[in-house]
């Protein structure tokens, strides 16, 4: 079968779908991933087809880093995001049609779920939503778009908030998708969006995160399933610099500090604060500058190594803990590596994942950037270094090692009648065991 996957955002939003695509390809299917140009090389280098979508989030964050700060407030983010998404989506209809050409199944991640569903509607192709964080209303899991409360909300209030946030989300997305649907000659969606057009029991959603980190809600219908993470393991073949290897071998396991694709609106001060906190903690550290959230210091400190980036599956098992932004991909990498976290959220769902790490005993309470001090960060690093958190991180990693999100997703798609098992003689040989770690767990 031909399968087209739609996912835009940072590389952390695309890597899981490369892993899923490799698993589907190994099962005998042909996979194309439609994404922004910044992810083209990553997709093609892993042997999957690529289709372009206009979506340059690096350029967007470079132009407006304060958008990240507003991202922790859905209402404040809405007007900014509406404009940027409307500009991005001008060619999504034609780009989406090209990406879906000859496809038998469409998968749409996050905000791309509406594009995949619209293309499926226009072309009469089945479409499945995929998400890396929970978006299905329920009384027991707080909405990931809001910072979780210190004490659980009333279930009915919690569920109501999901529906309010859906309306806010559609207000943000409608500026992009109304023209797309018009170009596809589809009817206009109602003011409350596409979320209530199907019966709950007919809607198919695959969640690519660990049920050990966040168990599925018992209130979700059968078509909503948590498969486990879709880990991209092939990058473990990455070769480090001699300097990095030497630093790792020259003392105690270092801590990691990096914010990936996040950009700060106050990079200089944040960097200074980080260096002060490292000094106060008395630990060795690797600082990853990423897309520019941190800067390299001119101070030649032998206990600090500055790098641009390194694959998390290679680096994190060699560390004692990680200070990061709480993105879904980085969070998954830390728990898989069995190391505690200190989370400083920038945007969107990051406070939610910080809360889940705290609830699982593998991170202290998240730190707010607005009130961050070197003392608070040093204290959090010391707390994350305690034996209790180290043990909890090891135990959580043990649970996750027994999951296989890729195989679980493929099994569910097959069970739902959306994947036809290919002739065994036509299936390609799997050269990298990354797509199939250990055993599958379907929730």
C-alpha cells in the first residue's frame, strides 16, 4: 500500500513519523512524508520519500521568538498563530494533493490532521489522526494546552475545558483551512470546527507516546489508542567528535542542558544564568546550543563542553540527567534513557509533559522562565540527582523498554482494516532493527 504521512513543525515533530514510516516500509508498504523543507534531508536520508509542505518553523521562531512566550497562553497565541498559519497554508491544497497522489491511506499529525482528513474527504481515501500528546476530551487527564493545576479539577470542568480549547484551536486553524477546503471544493466547516462531525466510535486516533508515562483514559472510545513512542533509533550510528568522546570519558557522567529547536527572547541572560547554575551545582555539563536557545560562552571551563546538538538516543544514556524544555520528543528520550529531568518550558504542551515527569517521580516541579534564577536551577539539578529520582527514572525506563509503539500502530491499522498485509515475497528486508525494538504493547 502507498501511505502518505503529514507532519510539520520542528525535527522533533517529524522524527517519530520517520520511525513509523520505516516500520511501515519494513512491513512492505511505500511511505511518503510531507513536511517542511528543514526536514527534507532527515526524511530522505532515512530512505523515505519526501513531499514538500510550506512550513518553516525555524524562520517563524527567528522572526518572532516572543511567539513562544505567548505559546503558554492559548488566547494570547491565537491571533499571532492565525496569521502565520494562514501565510503558510496558501499552497497546502496543491501540495497536499501532490503528496497524497496514489495514496491508499493518509496519516495526519497534530494540526496536519485537518489537512489529511480534508484530502481524504476530497479523494475518498481513509485518513487517521496521529498525535504526540493527548487531545481527546476526558474528565481525568488535564488538557495539554493548559498548565496542569496543582490539584485535580472536577471531571466535568476538565472535560468542558477540552471543548473550549477545541473552539479556540479551530479559531486559530480556520484561517489556514477555510481556503484549503475551498480549493479542494469541500464544504466549509462549522464555527466549532471538524471535531464533532464523526461519531466518537468512528474516529480513529493513534497516540505516539508511552502509556507508562501517561496511561490512556478509560473514558476514551475504542478508536482512540495509545501505542507507545515511535522511536527513531537509526541515528545511534551517529559518530561523535573526539572532543565529545574525551569529555564523556574524563570524569563523572555530566548533566545535559539544551532546548533543541526552541529560541529564547532573552538568550544572553538565559545563557548567563545557566552557566551560573552549573557552577553552583558543582557538576560537569554538556550544553547544546540547538537552534539558538542558548549561546556558547567564551569562558574556557574544562567542566563544560558546548556542542551544537547530538542524537538523544546516543547521548542521553551517557548522562546523569537532562535540563530541557519538555518537548514531547525530548521528554520521551529522557525517560527511555532512564535519566531524570529538570524542565524549563517554553511553549505549548511542554508544561504538560513537565507535569507528567513530576507525577512519575523523575523530575522536580517545572521551573518558569520568567522567574528563573541560577539558585532555583541549581537546586532543581540537585533534587533531580537524588537516589530516589535516579531509581524512579531507571524503573520507568524498564517499563518503556517493553513497549513497541511502531508495531502496535501497525497492528491497530491492520486491525481496523486500513492496512492490507502485503505479500511476504514483496516485503523489503529490514536492515536496521531501529523500527522494531523488543515487543509490542497495544493499549
